[in-house]
């Protein structure tokens, strides 16, 4: 059944990108309405909230009616998971469980069913087919966690190289695999590009590179491209909804509107003008077990209304303006991206449920890192010690890591509280 779902949604996702605009819009309307109505019917949280707000659910007939609905925040999810935010119709034990630290530092859990999972896998696949990937290509994915890829023999071969090993070991493994497609976080691929030797490049000759998960600049991607002598493409995704947008071969961002609808809003919650930067608000269309409706993810981007000459009919986005996380510069001059630290926490939050309730990492002085921690209900000293030791592996011995325990972590004024903050880097840039 899973394989059949996988195959059907593969075709669906591939075809979706060529459906003419007008029909495309109608299909998006229909999917959105289906998701919202099902959320109202089956998810207590939405039912209660919409009733309280006086929403006439029958009046929701498409994306133009979304503005009638209240937003969903990360706090809403944390307060209502799983009882009120997961559909009454699903057996949560049969769902795929995942969690993210987002950028707020609190564990944000969520679930999705098998069908959603196969749809998500295929939207990921479309990120690669959009840039010329062929099923018989070999791909190497450099990532901190293992990747689940179904076995199709010589097709769709994805090899995992752990980003937790040293960059030299990563390069050695990539050279052994000789990938056609190289995938990874922008900062990780950048580190590899900075380290590879001409000798390494004799074995590493990808046809294309796809960078993901964090904001990368055009200059960084151009640099990677100049090292590997192949095009480098960006994508924008989140753990909660998977693929949101990806660059096509013309380096234009296409929104994956068949998976998630994106609103770009100003401070007052109105749709922003073409090309201006706005808050990204997401609505899923394939996640009935746990729908995200008008979800404030905390990212910013620029809308763009136009047509791309690549032939892809999905709507477009001008740019992704990113998440506002900090990076650490250490006493030995080493630069550590906040994503690396965040990933370490995410790994533990995923492995040990309720180990951590909330955290914040602050570089108070160049050589002093303080973890502010709110223990989870199943906190274990041993597991947390292991986490700290992982952090030492990343940061090196030139710093001291201290832990301060709290009952809660106070919120700051900004919409998005940073989970990782460097008072040193900020001081330097000010
Ligand atoms: Zn395009």
C-alpha cells in the first residue's frame, strides 16, 4: 500500500507543475477548502478556535477566504499537542512522529500519516527533478541524521554521509561515492567547498548541487558552484510542512502550492505588494492528521507574481529572506553556524522524547557558552551530558559550556525568540 501511494503521488506531484495556471488555482482552492473543512470537523483545536472567532466555515471557499481565519502559532501547537491539535480520526501510534526545535528553542512536536509521508517524499524528489536530476543518478546527501530512502535497486539511489564526522572524512566518503547530485545544508556544503583539494575534485564531479535548510546567499552558492564547476540550487523547506519552494533550472523560486499555500503578509496581516518582504504564513493541503492552517512559521520572504520561462506553472517567490539565527565566532577564530548547534538539540529532542522542554544557547563571552535549560518530564542527566559532549565536539576545547536550569525561559519582545544567540557576534557587528 505504501509503495502504491508513493507511486501515485509521484505521478501527481510531477504532473502538478505543468497544469495551466487557471486550473492550478482552482485545484489549490479545492485542496485548501478540503483541508480546512476536515480540520474544523476532526480537530478540536480548530473547531473551538473558529467557533470562538465566529467563523462561518461554509463561507470558506478558497484561498481568498483564508484571511477570515485566525493564525496558528507555534505556542498553539505546543499547548495543544497531541490531544486537541491532532485529528480525532487518526490513530496517533500509526502516524510518523517528528519534532523540530524551530528557532524558538522549544520542542515542537507534530505527526503525519503514511499518505502525507509519501506525498512529502515526492515533493522532495521534485526539488531534484526540477534541476535536472534523473532517476538513474546517484545522489549523496550530507546530513546530521540518517535518511530514509526506499530501495528501488539502481534507481533513486541516495547515499547518506553523516555531517557529524569531520569535513575531511565527509570529503573522503563523497569521493568514494562519486555522486551526480550532491545535497546538503548550505553551511555544510560551503565548508566542504572550502576544504576540497584539486585531487579530491578528480573524484567529486557532481552534475548539480542542491542546498537546503538554511538561508544561503547568492555569493555563497556562486562560490560553491565555482569550486565544483556545476550549478547550485537553493530550496526552502521546514520540518513541519516539508517542501515550500525550490529553484528551477532558471534559478527562479517556484512555490510548491500543491503542498502548502504561502501567504506573504505585512504587520497588519494584509497581503504585501509584489516584490516586498513579508511574513510567511503557511497552510498545508496534504496533512489531514495534523493540519497547519495559517501557520506563523517565523520566516520572511518576497512574493513575486510572474511566469517563468522554464515551463513550470507553479506560482513564484522572489526570494527567501530567512530565519534570524546567530552564529558563533570562537576564540580560535573558528566559525560555527547556529544551525549546527540547533541540529544537535534537534537530534536529542527527536531521540529522547521529553528530555528537554525548552532551551536557549547564549555565547556570553568569546569563550563562554551558557545553555539555559528547562528540563522535560523525562529528563535524564546522562543523556544531557552526552548532548553537552556533542556540543564540545563541535565547538572545541577553547570554550567552556555552562548550564543554567530554569522553570521557564522569558519571552523577549520580538515575534521570534532566538534559540541561539551570540552576544559576542552582535557586539562585533554593532
Ligand atoms: Zn522556473
